[in-house]
C-alpha cells in the first residue's frame, strides 16, 4: 500500500507530536528523578521538589500529556479529514 503526500504529512505531524511528548515524559520520569537531591532545596507547597514530582507532579504531568495528545490528534484528524464519525449522523 502506497501512501500519498497528504497521508505522509499526517503521519509526519503525528510522529513529531508523539516524539515531543515522549521527550517530556522522559524528562519528567528520569531527568527530574535523577537530579532530585540537587533540587531538594526548591519547595512546592512546602514539599521538596523531587518528592513532590514523584508523589504528585509527575502523575499530573502524565495526565496533561494524555489530554494534550488527545486534543492535538483530534485537531490533526479534523485538519486531514480522518476524524472518527462513530455516533455522529
């Protein structure tokens, strides 16, 4: 199956978005955890930043990543005319 230019552009934008969000996920999951001791003097709600990110910050950011991906992909699907039409008549 050969992809046309429009399909290639759609997948290119999809992969770029996915790569960017995976970069954010990696940074939150590994980089902040790796430097947790160095940033413990930073406080968020009187809690050391490293502990806050592990306990509450990272899960909140993961939810934002999922929300952002769904929102952007919905817009991308609409732009390229491949939106899901289940239940819409």
